[in-house]
C-alpha cells in the first residue's frame, strides 16, 4: 500500500495504538459439526448451548435459513460518542426470515458468554434483505436455523474493552494447550487490528507461518471504505464501519512462492443495504476488528479445486 493510500484510508482511533497489529492462536482442537438451533430460545442461548454440547464455549459458526419471532439489530456508521466509528441506532422487527449469518462466540468480561453475530434477513419471502450487527440475546428463534459450528476445544476468546478503539471486542486468551496433529493441516483464529489491509495481513501471516494454502472459514468483522471487485468491475464503497456479514475465500501460494488472497465479502452499509465483492488488495482496511477462522489445506485434490474455483470467480 502506498503512503497516499495509507493516509486516505487511515482511521484515527481515540486510544493508544496497540503495537501488535495481528493476534493469533493455533487452535489445539476444533470440533466442527452441523446442528439445528431449535425454536423457543434466543439466538444467543441456542449458540452457547450448542457449543457446550460439542465440548467448548468459544468458536465460530455460519448460519443459514430459519426464522425469527423478534429481530433486533444495528449497523456500523461514522464517528460518534468519541469513537472513530460507532453503531448507528437499534432497529427492531417482528417476524423475519433469516437468510444467512456468521458468529464468533466466547466469554465476556461482564457476562458468562457473548455472541458476536452479523446476519441478514427479510420480512417475507419476497421482501428486501437487510442486515447488520444482531443483538443475539434479543433475537428469538421461531423456525429452526441451520448452523455449522466450529468449537475451539482447549482455546478461548473473551470479549474485553479495547483501549485503542474504545469498543468491546474479542481478544485471544493467553493460554495455549498442545495442538493435535490430525494430518489435515493447522487451524488458526486470527484477529486483525484496525487500519490493516485484510488481504495483505492474511498473506503475510500465511507466509510467516509457512502456510502455502488456506481456506477462510466462518469469519466476520468490519471494514472502512473498502474497494470491491466483481469480474473486473471496481466499486469504491463510501461508508465507514461497514459490517461484514461473512468473509469467504482462500490464500494460495503462487508459482513464485508469494501468497495471494482472494476474499469474497458480504457487507452492509449503515442503512443495512448489502454489497458483495472481492476485496481489492491494499484497499480493504479493517475498521474495528476482523475475526478470521483460517484452515491450512494440505490435500492436493482440494488445493486443485480451490484454484479452479478461484480462477473462475475473480
């Protein structure tokens, strides 16, 4: 990224700069399972209970389908209350149909558990879809939701007040148990800090950890005025604090050994309007945080498939 780009997209946060710009943990053991989140409970309770049954309290999940009896959410927006970017206002809906979403879940300083959830929904099958940051404790499930859970057994994350941004975000806890080598590649939870270009940060991380090829699993976060690409069409987003409903994609080693990230983002502006496209390298700065579940891929057949999909999509 050039100095001009850094100045253009740099967001000045109110607190002292954290010298670490990326935190990570190699996950000791991840239990991945498809579960059904049953009606009659909040989205928060359903996810926390499902994780406990799988043997842990922290992890990530992808959501699909189902419906909510009550939907409460907000969106990201410009500076407010002393923060460089903040939430807009809370919106409440009655019955809605959930389209998709992503969660990180773990402990919290001020509560037993916290679910960080970004999702989109519609009021009826033919209605417009909108999305944002869900208040999971206030979102009541009315029809079963399909969830792919990735539960970190032996590792934990905790929502804490962050001095740099003044937001409460997931931090990686210090302890790190021995990792289980299952022959399928390592798995990581990576948190990228504000103003870091997300594709570049993940490329550099993979290079440093000698990861040749990796998939991005259930991941979410926020970006500041990113630039998106879709089949050659470039779109510069004007909004700050755009909530990312999901990151998907891969980081792959090219023939010259350099890593190259191809990251598809579903994100919404402060109105809840969705946009989708591939993040342009050097023009996709993190706003508050990016919570990335990264899976190293060592199976050659899967690598070949990943490369075919990437080359036909971008």
